[in-house]
């Protein structure tokens, strides 16, 4: 790790790249202007600490391959300033390295410094220690907060300047952001909020970065910054000032998950529709939040209850694989939009109504260049419209793009990109060849058992219940609350068999109750309501009973007015069913212990399996035991595929590999009563609960373990299990693309040769596009198409993995596709008379569907 005192930092930041020529970044009412040229920009959010440095080049390149121009990231204050003036920029937090990887890829960068970021990140990115600086109130006209915010912002800006990373110095950074979605909460702070927003903008602009500053979702933006939109749809957004361009800083192509809830998905047709509509209505910069969501490693997730996975149903999945068809469909969209760039940014727009929910926006230049975006906002029915004396069919809830006002090269509802079937392939944990017990078969587990309650001396004793977060200051998820209760031997419940009832109320987030060292009950809130109340029978004995409550946080609040004051922990503890009525323990004398003994000993960091803290259990570790640490030496799973840790048979806890924090695990199941769908209808406005899957299943079963964290042998896997599980069932799983599918019709608008001819400036109408429609398949790097499971030219039915021959079928379909694709990494099959029986089933628009195996 690299901890950097402020004064020393300037001496160790060594430039990795020679500076490029500086370029000028300004803007007008239409777009960002770079070196005098208006730019239409597609941006992709990739947060550097949500992946690892070994993944960054591949993620950035995959975004570029997807037609992206710009990478966007927040700057994570609490990951960098660990305590006042002590900074960290190592490992996943090496911001300069990330910026330079973007630069090396020839891409631009948007740096959203904030430094409040929300982002489903712990405490919204603000350091917890700042809450305890006397007199501090976050995000308002408050001197301590403004002092520390300005200091950190200036520190980051100066770091970027020193490395010559702003565009004005020849670097990739073309925009910077201050604050984040403050407009939602400003009114709660009254006049102090208004003053703060003005101050934040002035402070940012005074940094003299040489690039414009933005403020997203700021409803009273100062004139010195550009206000931008965050939403599922921003086509109707207009900046407050008519002199500012229309930017979309957050287009959400999916949504985040919370423990105990189902899995949200946003269909690619709707994402593409939203993007096309934005550019149709004058937008010029659009950013996907997220393009790669990644992982909330360790304890970085916020919420509370945000999962360790931050996959976000993004175009690049958590593990770094392209999510197809979403990634490919958006790539096709980007290429089509880029054909329209010059006319969109320089032409004069004309609006045409083509029906009650159908409209065209036409952009024409004086040179004669013309582009048209024609949309059908009917969310049920497709419509045929007449545009420039030509009939065009528009599927429901779709946009067609005509880069020459004649030829449709893309429709948002027609997905021609391939679909990938991704599987998690389980592999048994392999005992390390470096293990000291080489003669024993199987993984050798060692255990360390926590004591419930005060495991050493109490940190303090107090009458009454304290706030969890104010006590731990988020140095740990765990806080023990321990008291005792004397039960007289004449209590009726001791002989009647009718147990007394424990009633606990808590501000959140979760709790395990131990009585006399035995786990009695577990309870939690959820991502919607973090607080909870439960009533449970408990087992008491005659005499003294020790009651130990293990209170837990599951990520801190990350947004909202005055969010830093939201607490956690029990507020009321009562027992009913005793001879003397209700016993209120809330005002008892409670002893407190912060954290776990294993955390204090940092046993997850130790490499020595023979450490005195650990007890060997051979190959049969104890199962279903709460408060138990498990440790084993393992080899990495074979191959190069991304790896997930399968925790389906464990309860709840934390995991590490070689001292690296994998994060919180908790395979809690979503309710079977939630609304889930088998197939998502893309038509109509999207909301996070529209297209969910996984009802009745664990919210998160697998936990990403980056390949770069593995050593060739001797990897130390450490698990802390809170409530009981079966460690012998822990597995590594390899994330693998097992098959690829594509399904395309003769009338599909996108064609490779049409795109190429339009890019070269060739025109001509009508265009003979049918002959050039092709189906494209591509397997992952180092794999080939080894089998064709299905192929049918005609009217095939079904979806990837479940295709079936329809009433019309060319019997030579499989042999034709095999000839074109077998033993190749990628292939292209043209829907032409040379390959298929085009005369088959006259008057039918025929389709080709293929499923192939990659190996």
C-alpha cells in the first residue's frame, strides 16, 4: 500500500507519458468544441476502484471497440483521503494510472471530482472522519465542510495538472464536475444551499483547469458551469441557459441491486431508444452510467444494502465481459449516430409530425448534407409513416436513423447483434501445492472461533443504547452490545415450555442475537427500509444470562439531505413473558466492544497457516457454526476466465484472498412474491422494477475475485462467517461464454457495406441493402466455434438457447453455417441466394437464426 503525506506527494508522482500538444476545449449552444470543431461524444462510466488495474486496459479498449469516445469516472474522496492530509493512491485507487490508460487508448476523459458522488458508494464518497470534525454539516454553506471540500478538490486538480492530464495541457480530461445531483436536495438546506451551490461552482472554476465544469441535476446553475441531465430519458431536457449545450451525464442502462431484492434489467432496445431520442432532440454528449459497473470490493458499497456486485446490467459486465446483445446493439447504434455527427451539430433542425406519436427531426446543412431521426413513441403498436414520399415501417417505441435522409441504417428496436450465453462453471477448490500438509487430500481448513459479546475487555460501558455508526465511525461493520439478565428460578416459563419473547427495534441495518453464547435469532432491514423491528422467542436459564447483540452495518447512507446524520443500531430492547411483565433492557448497563477479535488481529492478512490463532481441522471444518473464521491455502482455478467465489452454501460475512478484500457476501434470497418476468417487453418507459428476474433466488451468489489477485500457488482464502454455513461447499466458478446466438431478418436496416459507403460519402437511392444483410458471430479471444447447435433460414421461432424451426425452413441451413463458421473465432453469414434458398416461402420476409458453441 502507498500512504502519501500531502507534502511528499509531489516528489513521487513521476510522469508516465510525454505530454501531447495542448488543445482548446470550449462550448456553444450545440456542443463541446475541441480545437475549433464541434464534437458529438459517446461516453462510458468506468469507476477505477470498482475494478483492478490489471483490468483497466481491457475495459477501456472494450469500450472503445464499442464505439465510445470518452471514459467517465468519479473521484472517490474517502478512498483517497483516509484521514486528514493522509492520502492513498495505490492499487485500485491509482487515479493517475487510470487516466493515463485512457490517454494511451486515444480517448477523452470526464473527471467528476464531486467530491460528493453518491454512486451507491459508502457515505456518498465523503470520508466518515469529516462528519466528526466539530461543527461540520455536509453540502451546505458550512465553513468546515467547504474548507475540506475545497482542499481535496484543489489537491486532485493539482495532481492532474502536475501529470499534464487536462486537455489544456495535452491530456485527456475535457470536462470536470463539481458536486453531484445537488438540485434534488438544495431546498432542504434553505438559503445555505443556494449559497453553497454558487460557492461550489465558483470554487471549481477558480481552479483554472482550462476545461469547462459541469453540475449535474442542478436546477439553479451558476452561469459559470454547464447544467446536465441524469435520468433514464433526457430527450426533453433543456439546459437552463439557452447558451449551454445539451449534455446527458447519466443514462442508466440498468440499475443497482440491494441484498434481498430481485435483479433489475433494462432491455437494449430501450437503452438504444433513449440514446437515439436524445440525439434526435439536439443532444451532443451522452454518458452511460454505468458502462462497466464492476464490484464494490471490501466495505465500499453504500445504500445501505447495496450488493457487493455493482454489475448494473451494464454493456460490460462485472467481470469485464461484453454483455451481448446490449454491448453490440449499442455499438451499432453509436456507429450509426456518428454518421450523422456533422449535420446534427451544424445543420438547421426541422421538426415534422408524422402521426399522433410519430415524428421526425431533420438536420440539413447548406452543403446539402441531411440526416433524419424518425421516432414512434407509441408503446404498443408499430406504425407505417410516409417520409419524403417513402413509406417507412417503425416498430413500437423505436427510432430509425437515416444518415442521408434516404436510407435507414439502424432502428433501435431491431437487434441484429449477437447474444452471448454466459455461465458460471464451478470448479472444486484445489489444495495448494504450497500447503504444508501435502500428503492430505482435499483442502485443509483452519478455523478461528470468535466469542459472542465482549471478547476482551470492553471498550466502554454505558447506561442505555448508543448509536452504532457514531461508535464505530465505520472502522468496522460490527459492534457488540452486551448486557445481562438475572432470571429467578421460580419463573413459570422455565417449566411450562412457553418461551419469553425478545422484542428489538433498530435503526438498522442487521443483527444477530446471542444468549449465553448461542445464536437465537437474526434480523435485518432492507434497501427500502433499513430500520427493522422483530419479535422472537428466546431461551433463558435460571440465574445470570448474557445477552449479546451483534449489530451490523451493510454500507452507509450515500445520498439524501443531511444523510450523514442517519444512524444505525438498536434503540429498544425488551423482553415480554416474564413474571413481572415487560422487562425493558434499553436503559440497562451495556458493555460495548467495537469490531471482531479477528479484525483486531488482522488474521485475514496473515500468510502463516500455522499461526497460533488458527486451529487445524483437517478436511472436515465445522459446519453451520456462527462467528467462525475459516482459512485455507488454495491454487487458482485453471484457465484465464474471470473468477467468482460461489457462496450459495454460506450465511453472511466477509471474504478475502491474499489479504485483498473480496467484500461482503450474503446469499439472502429475493422474495418469491416480487414481480419478475420471463421475457421483458422493451416497449414503454422503463423503471427499475419493470424487468426483474431472480425472484426466490439469492440476490448475489457469486463474488468477483480478480485474476490478478491470484498467485500461481499458495493463495490464502479467508472467510468470516457470521451465522453459519458449510465451507466445504465453497467453490470457485469460472465465468465463461459457452455459446453465441444471432437472429437477423432480410429487412434488417443495418448493413456493413451501406455503413462503409455512407462513411465514404457515397449516396444513392434506392439502396439494394437486402443482398448485404449478414449475420455475425464472434467467440471470446482464444476460443473458436466448435459446433453449430442450431441454424435455420426461414421463419425460426424462440430465443437464444431455445430456437426452433418454424413452418418455413431451408434444410441446408446448418451445413451452410457450419461451412462458414466452424473452427473460426468469428464468422459472417450473408443472407443471400448464394447461401440460402431465397425463393423459399414467397412473400415472407425470412430470417436466419443461429446458435453456436464456443470452446
